[in-house]
């Protein structure tokens, strides 16, 4: 945007959207930001991605696609790169002044004390203070606590250096992203989106822009904090329900009741929503989001969120439970966990994605290491590399050969139809622990395996 031109208003933005000249800048082009940027470019709008990761920017600009585990990503990527609608750069100060809309898809992790860390958003917000003034629209897609936009980010952008005024020099809105890794391109086509803004007038143009790009239902929210509250409510709902089924799973194991049979039948009731037991809850969203709500509680000086705290205890306990049932299975054949060779199948936090953020596999490995276990790892998304300080295997047969036990941590497609009798043949001791409920206990026993599964009676 040229200096000394009057600030954009809603009509200008609307007009530029209609004539296709609206320019978009997406800051943070990782798992969520890059597909988002591609979708804006795919809709015909000139889009630039900004990221501090120079290697990522170079890869994108040389036409190499990065998110190989996202179905359909390659096709969209190729199309927009060929049409020269999208490119990437590292310098935010070059990208932002030339754009009408700035989307923020920056990381919002937790630190090692489990405190939400918004420093990236705030430091980019500070840079924006020096770069905006033309009435650009800033839309935050990152997941933040309710109130963060109004109480922190807004004031940071309005800032100390240049005294910007929201509603005149820039407009601030949110559209919290809720796509799921491994299904992002598909989710973009169907998931409704929440829209809210600081200045209510701007919500209409935000909705127009997202309708142009995504063609999904848009849900107007009364304000940013409500939109962010919805995002956290949906994710923490899942987190709590997973904890509930994890608790039942441990109870049902003792009772001799099969949890997966229970879930299948419970699903038949119209108001039951299935969640599945596992070795814990990982990834950049669900575990972080529960800590975000706990942080909000702390800031407000109240003490209500007992269910979330209990869910955390249960979900974080599950890795210990995995090692407990593993030891139990090894005891059955008089093998000591101490000094045993254990192979982990899968380290990703969820099936079919190459992502180990807050993965339960890390906790399992840490516990096993205390018993001087020799750890082998096979994951089709992490072959011949180093994960959690362990070299990973490149060959499945070699990974399971000579193992005293296997822990099936992640239900990658590659593990869904394992040849169980081959495992029995290759392993030193045929013990298997299934954390994902993908091996039928009867089949495992028939193949000669000593079987344990989370929630299996
Ligand atoms: N991954 C998910 O499942 C998911 C789903 C919905 C929402 N979200 C939310 O979306 C946001 C982004 O998550 P993600 O998974 O895409 O994260 P990511 O780590 O994959 O991507 C973030 C990108 O931002 C870049 N970055 C960091 N600091 C920067 C800076 N100062 N300037 C420019 N770029 C910078 C990083 O290099 C990275 O490429 C988070 O708030 C997250 O909670 C994530």
C-alpha cells in the first residue's frame, strides 16, 4: 500500500475482493498457514506467505511441496505455484505494507511449565505496529485464549512506537482455524468457520472474504473472545471425553469387559459421541488448549475447572499404564522389563501424519529408559532419522526382529493389517501391547502372541 494514501475502509476492501485485486499476506506458513495461503491463492487472490524458516521458504519457492502427509495438498500447491498466485518470503516488513489483508497463523504452544506462550503473536503484533497504517485487515487464525485478542494483541498492534488506532489504521478480526492435520484440505471444504472482529462493522467483509475463498458456512460471533471460546470448547470437550473413556478402559480391563465392544454398542444411542482410549493425547492442539483454559482460570483468579484438571491427570497417566500392562505381559513369560528390547510401532501423535508434537510416545520412551530398555522405533513417517534422541529403523522386519515386545503406539494405515504370525516368527519374545484398539485380541492369541491392549478385557 503506497504511503500517504487514505486508509482502506470496508468498501475499498469489498471492491478489491470483487475485482480480484485484494492482496493477502499469511504470516506463519506451517501446518495450517501454508494450506490456508494456498486456498486464498487458489481463489484467485494474489497471496504471499511469510515465515522465519528460511529453508521452508526456499523449498516453497523452488516448487518443492512440504506437507507430504496432507492428502490433496500436492495438487493445490502445484496449481497455485504454476499460476504464480503464491510465493513465500522471510521479510515481513517487505510483505505487509503491500497487502490488504494480513492473516496470522503463528504457533501458540505451551512452555516447559505448561504455560501458554503467545510471544510469537505478540512480537509479530509489535512488528505490525510499524508496518500497518493503511487500514489493512488483520485476521488471527491462531488458537488463543478468550480475551487475548481484546486485552493483549489489540494493544500491542496499536502499540507504543506508532500510535495506531484500531478501526482506522487497521482492523482486527479472528477466524479460529479448526481443521485437522491429515484432513486439512478436506476440512477446508466442509467445516464451518467462526468469524468475529473488534469493530463489528468489519465482520461482514471478513465473512465475504472467507466465503469467496472457502465456500463453507460462516458463523458470526458477537466478539473475538466468544469465537475463541468456541474453538477451545470443542477441543477441550474432546480432551475430556478421551480422559473419560481412558478411565473406563482401565476399569474395564480389570472387569474383563472389552471397551471397544462397549463403544460400538454405545454409538447406537443417538446422543452418545464415541471417543477412543489410547496412550494419551498429543499434538499442538488438544493438550495445549486444555492448558489455555486453565491459564484463563488462573488469570481470573478462580478455581472452577476441576474436570479439565482431572482429565489432564488421566490422559497424562496413560503412558504409565501402557508400561504397566507391558510389564504384566512380560511377567507372564518370565521376561524382565529391565534390559529387554522393546520396539515402538509409531511415534506420531496421531495416525497418518508426520508430527511428534507432545506425542505420548515420548513419555513412553522416557519411562522405558528408566528401566534400561533397549528401544527400537519404526514409523513410516520417520524412517532412518532421529526421534527423541533415538535413531529410527528404516525396515519393519528388522525393527521387530529380536524384540521382546512391541508397543503399537500409532494406528498408521501401515499397521492396521499386520501379519501377526510373522511378528511371532520374527520376535524374540512374542509380546504385543496395542494402544489403539486395532488388533483383535483373539487373532493375536491365535497367532501365538502374548497380547495386551488398552481397554481390552
Ligand atoms: N496443527 C493443527 O492441528 C492446528 C489446527 C487448528 C489450529 N491450529 C492453530 O494454528 C496455529 C498455527 O499452528 P500450526 O500447527 O500451523 O503451527 P506450525 O508450527 O506448523 O506453523 C507455524 C509457522 O509459523 C512460523 N513462525 C514462527 N515464528 C514466526 C515469526 N515470528 N514470523 C513468521 N513466521 C513464524 C514457523 O516457522 C512455522 O512455519 C496455532 O495457534 C495452532 O494452535 C493448529
